[in-house]
C-alpha cells in the first residue's frame, strides 16, 4: 500500500509540475473562468484530454509516435498557426477595447460552442501537450514498473485538480476583472503568451 501511495503521490507531483505554467491552455481556462463562460465543459475537456493522453503515454504509445517525427512537426505548424491567430485576436481586443467588463451571467449557446472548439484546438493542436503527457509522463511512469498505472492516475488527478482550481477559482478575481482596463491587461498577457508560443512552435518545426 505504501508503494502504491508513493507512486500516486509521485505521479501527482510530476503532473502538477508539468501543467502549472503560463501557457496558451492555462491562459484560456483562466479567461473562461473569470468570464464565467462554459467553465465546466472547458475544464472537463482539459482534464479528460490530459487523462487520455497520459493513458496513451503509460501504455507506451509514445514510443510508437517517436518512430514518425513528421507527426509532431505537422502538429507544431498547425498549432503554431492557430496560436498566432488567437494571439492576434487577443491583441486586437487590447488595441480596440470594447465593453470588456466581467459579466456575471453565463455565456450564450454560441459562445459555449466557440469556447469548446477553441479549447479542443488549444489542447490537441499543442505539441507541448503531447511532449508533457505522452512522452514525459509515459517515460517516467515506465520506471515504476507494475505501478506505472498508479503513477498515471496520480498525474491525471493533478490535471483535474489544477484545471478545476483554475477555472472555478478564477471567480475570486471577478471584482478586479469587473473593470474593462483589467481585461486589457489580461488580454495583453494572453496575446504575448500565445504569439510567443506560436512563433516558437513554427520556428522549431
């Protein structure tokens, strides 16, 4: 039992260390959380996607994908282009601000649909997600032998806890982000993050 708990804790710590960073996905979840728009589906998509990718990594799919380097290059180009477009849109909101104040009501069906599609793209078109979950977590889990799935479970729980805290805990910032000027700051951070990441992905492809 102690070894299983150790593997679970190790997986949780490893998973948390990989996802707690300023990135396109985290920035998007934060923005949805403070805007109270499609928070549950966005958090669910991020957590479930990570769980699936971690499972693939633990199962050894990472070693198979390594045999075709062109796959990551293609994803890097497509994902980098998407990040550049999304970053440009965020920069446009900074330069041409509208009524960006935080709204307490939930988003419309259309905004939820856009949020879900954007979240899926930010998750599955980001090569770093594959590197972190499939390759890194998968390779570290392999060192735990028969407890590799327990390690993977810990990593998946870390992802769930982080995205839930980021999405639903962002409401604590609602008073600060009720001002349009605060949204310009947030969108500025999102724009810089995504433009830099997008440029790095395309340059490194």
